[in-house]
C-alpha cells in the first residue's frame, strides 16, 4: 500500500476535522498518518520501503534499512517528496507474515 493511501485513509477517518470550518491543517494530517505508520512498523505488521526500478532485482520491494524511528524520521523529513504525485508512490508499506495473519483474523 502506498503512503498516499495511508494519508487518504487518515483523512477520511478524521471526521471531526471535516466538521470544522476549512480543511484540516496539513501538519495534523501528517502527524496522524505518521502515528498510523509507526504503529504498523513497530508492531511488525508492515515494512516500509520502495518498489524496485531495476529488472536485475530479485524482488519488487526493497525494505528500507534501520530502526522504526529512523524510518519515521526519514518519512517525516521527506514527507513532501514521498506524498507528491510527481513520482509514482516513492514510499510503500508491505505486509509482513504477521500483518497478513492479522488481516485474515479480522476478515474471518
């Protein structure tokens, strides 16, 4: 799932924001989305990374190295670039085995 999908889901779930005049501040959306990403990464349900652009790569998804905190700092620092529509989804979240199992448990 792309980071922009997480942002869209956060925006749609923050109903209280839409009951106020004007649009929610972009920093509030960013903060709420980072909380969601932190939860997914720190619980081991998902990994952050990017899609490979090389046909030489054995897999399509390249995990970003580092701790959850380092990855969150990178996402926060590069937020504008990572959520820009100028490039096709530069940040992806991939389900882990634990994430897929948790999804199946919810679905049943």
